[in-house]
C-alpha cells in the first residue's frame, strides 16, 4: 500500500492481507521460541529472565512504587511463561529440570 492510500479496514482483500501477515508473524515468533527452547543455551537465558522477573516468587506488596515496579517485572515473566507454554508446554518442565540439575552439580 502506498503512502497516499488510506487503509480500508472494511475491505475484504485488505483484511485477508492483514490476517495473513499476522499469521506469518505469529508462526515466526513460535519458531523463534522453539529454537530457543530446543537449545540448552536458550533455555538458560530464558530461565534467567524468568528468575529476574520473580515470576515464581511469592507476591510482596510494599504499598509504594516498588510494588508497581515488581509487578511490571512479574508481568514480563508472565508474558514469557505464556509464550513458552504457547510454543512448547513441555519445555517449561525441561527448563526446571535443567535448573535443578545445575543446582545439584554446582
């Protein structure tokens, strides 16, 4: 679509084009996540991000801006968890097992 054209959200042809583009993007994102989850290096990085988000930590409400900061971090962790579960649900258990083995070995 050129710059001088306006997007017609009611045009079936444009709707199909947007839908196709969105589907391709979703497929690419799932493939990217699968690649990370199937690589031990990728799993370790994702686990570290989830640890930093305090996703699995108990809630701690301080009643000030720290609470909002922590909730923002946790929201990112929840997003990442949902991305993992949407891509390869068993990979989360693999990540947990990898972490447990690293903890026991070192």
